[in-house]
């Protein structure tokens, strides 16, 4: 099933989506912090290579998810639900 466009969601669906994305954001922030620590450690240990590149790619993918969270919050404010 295709996911509805955000602007087509009902108020309750939008609130549910915001709640789910908030928990994802908390987990993603924690994971990004761990991966930044791995990158910093690998730079100081002079082991720049795959151990450094994999966390950087994952950080990019996790940070990209925050765009959807910002869009949901913008819609919530526009509809005066938050």
C-alpha cells in the first residue's frame, strides 16, 4: 500500500505520524551520536578507512529522515494542532 502524502492525512493520522517520528528522532539522535564517536575514535587511532566511511553514510541516511519530521511539524503548526 502506498503511503499517503502528508498534506492528505487527516488530523488524527498526522498526530499519530508525528508521535511515531518523534520516537524515531530520539533513537536516531542516539545512534548518530554513537557513530560520530566511532568516527572520531577511528580518526585519532589513525585507522581511517571502511570503519570511518560506513558510519558517515549511516549518519547521512538517518539525518535525511529528519526532513520528514520537520515537514510533519510544519503541517501540525499550519493546522494549529500543536
